[in-house]
C-alpha cells in the first residue's frame, strides 16, 4: 500500500511539472475572442453593404422621380424600383416602408425624428405619408428596411438597435429632391 501511494505522489508531481497543456489553455481562452472579432467584422461588412446598396437604389429611384419619369409614382412602384436595385436585402418588398412628402416652404418642417418601419409581427402595417408632389416642389423621401443580422449571435456583441422582437434592425435611407418642371 505504501508503494502505491509513492507512485501516485510521484505521478502527481510529474503531472504538476508538465507543460504539455499550456497551448490548449491559451487556445480555449483566446479562441472565443478571435471568433467574436471575426464574426463581428463580417456582420459589420454585411450591414454596410446593405446600407450602401439601399442608398444607391434610393438615389437611382429619386433620380427618376426628380426627372419626372414617373408621374405620379405609387408606393408599390417605388418600392419595386428600389428593390430591383437592392439585391442584398432578403424579402425586400415585404420589409420596406417608404415615406414621401413635399416640404412646406412656409415651415420647412423636416421628416420626424422617429422613423416609421415595417412591423413584421403585425399583419396590418403602419401608414406613412406618400404624396408625389407638384412641379418645382421640394420633396423628402425616407426608406426604412428591417433586416435580420447575418449571424444571430453577433447582434449582441455589436449592440445593434433592435427594431422588433424577432431581432431585426432598421436600415434607413433619406433623400431630398426637387420635382423638375415638365
């Protein structure tokens, strides 16, 4: 029995002096941080790509509005035009809401601070103002799209502002233009 205890003590001392597991411990500690950094970087890239593509699509659609090629446009036509140019937003037409209204030259009132977006949990969507405006009238347009994070877990690390209980966040594009005379 004494001999067995001696072997156990000797084996424990060897185990305690061994450095063969150091790399594994460092890996276990550092791997989650590097993965979070990698996934967060990819998520930011996807968000920015979606934002840039939405801005580009709104600019192209606003150019057509400004030049008067649509007279007057409907909400669905404008939504279809923007979505045809924005290929990186899934279910674009179902998650987009557009506000379009003239600017009063008496008050110069801008669009409200709160952006009206699609509520994916509700069947009936919020109503926004959509007026085509007259010739030589200054117009404001705001497009709001609700998208889900590319990686569901990265939204927590990036602290993205949530728009709905499903975890979607809002991408908003705003533009102004003047209706050209015919």
